[in-house]
């Protein structure tokens, strides 16, 4: 499958046609508790990732939360 992630085209040959957003998060090796995801213009809650189907050509914006400071 081909997606646009944060404005960059990416290809995931190992994702099945029935893949979900949760599968994509796993393929990207992301820590689910540290990211927010917009899928085709809509924010998707973590609780919905496993039930949200992804399709070839979908667009994602993924934001990583970073801690730190003094």
C-alpha cells in the first residue's frame, strides 16, 4: 500500500488489503501512547485505531509527543 505520511509518500508492501490504522502504527514501529494521528483530515482516537481501515492513497499526519525541559 502507498500512503502520504506527513507530506511524504511511503510504501508498505507488507500491509494487507484489510490493514487498519493500528497495523500501520505497528509497521511504523511507533509507541501508540506518544502519537496523535490525522487520517484523511480527521483526528482518529487511539481507541478507534484497530477498527479504522486504511486504503491505498490515504493521507496521514502523525505528531509525536516529546517530553523534556527543566
